[in-house]
């Protein structure tokens, strides 16, 4: 996958939802900069969660939860 395809997959839904909210709330629309800021904060949060996911082995959890599921199903649901 190229970075352009990934960026298009991220940006297209954002533009769709911004357009929808602007169309739906024509009488008293929210300021565009506030909507863009909310989406930007969501993007930053998703990136931070992605990076935090790589830290799971350092606290004793495998990166792939199916490893726990294959070994011990009770332990999988307990954690």
C-alpha cells in the first residue's frame, strides 16, 4: 500500500462526515475550525493508541491476543 492510498482512506471519511454535518446543520453550523480540531484530536489519539499497542510486550502481554486464546481461554477472558 502506498502512503497516498492510506491517506485517502483516512481523509475521505473525514471529508464525508464534515460535509454531512455541514449539510445537516445549515441553520446554525458549528465553526469549521472546531470540527477540524475535533477530527485532528481523534487522529492524534488513534496514533497514540497505535504506538501504545507496541508497548504491550513490556508489561507482560503479547501483541496478538490470539496467542493467549490458543493457550488458555479462561486466562484470555480474565485479563
